[in-house]
């Protein structure tokens, strides 16, 4: 169950990272409320995952999911560049996440 909590914590981290862009410096109420709610859920789920998972592994995977998801959504939603080198680096992060899961 801890891995499920960690996975969803990572998804909510993506939500608040992308949500920050849409808050326009916290000047837009609805995106701000949704972003803060996503932060709370993300941290809550991470806390639940940490009951049984090692902190170093869980934190690395949580931030990795958030990093990869945010980078990909930045490309897709926000028109950020999708260069070969950037995509290769994202793939390296994914391989690190998979590696940590396999050895945990």
C-alpha cells in the first residue's frame, strides 16, 4: 500500500508544481486553492508512505515522479522545449526511479 501512496503523492506533486504556474503569483483564487490542496494531499500521502518505506528511497521517488511529470506537462501544456537532450535527461530520471523501486 505504501507504494500506492507514494505514487499518488508524486502525482499530486505534479499537480501543485504545475498549479503554481496557473496561480499567477497566487493572485488567482481558484488555482491557488487547488494548488494548496494538492500540496497538502501530496505531503499527506508521502507521510503515509514513509511509515514503511525508507525515507531516502521514498523522497527520491516522490521528487522523481514530480520532476518527470512536471517536465512532461511543461512540454505538453506550456510549450516548453522538447529537445533530444532534455528528453534523454528525463529518461535518466525515470531509469533512476525504476532502479530505486527494484532495489527497495
